[in-house]
C-alpha cells in the first residue's frame, strides 16, 4: 500500500480515470455494435447512419487516449468497406 501522500493521490486519480476510460470504451463498443447489427440486417441507410454516429465517438476515444489511432482507423475502414459493399 502507498505511504506517500502523492502516491495515495495517484491511486485515487487512477481509479477515477479507469472508470471514465472503461465507460468510454464500452460506449464505443455499443456504437460499433449498432453498425454491425445494421449491416447484418442488410439496411444500408441505417448502417450508414449508425456509422456516422460511431465515427466521432471512436475519434473521441483516440483523443482521450483510450484506444490507439491506428486501431480506430482500421476499424472505421473495415466498417466503411462493408457498408459500401452492401450497395453492390
């Protein structure tokens, strides 16, 4: 257990930050799941709408340091490709 005042404060900060980060990660997963469900149902308009809603949420995760920039870019690219393939 921490003995220094600064170490105890860091522990408190880490606990708070962990809750915020896990909530943000969960929110990102929910948005991606909505896009996946729309793709599975075959509704291109609904999939595109869900994708437009998921994009800023995922980028916010990048800016907050919750998820890596390249990971988000890869996932967005793959989702976008799948949505575009629906029209063909």
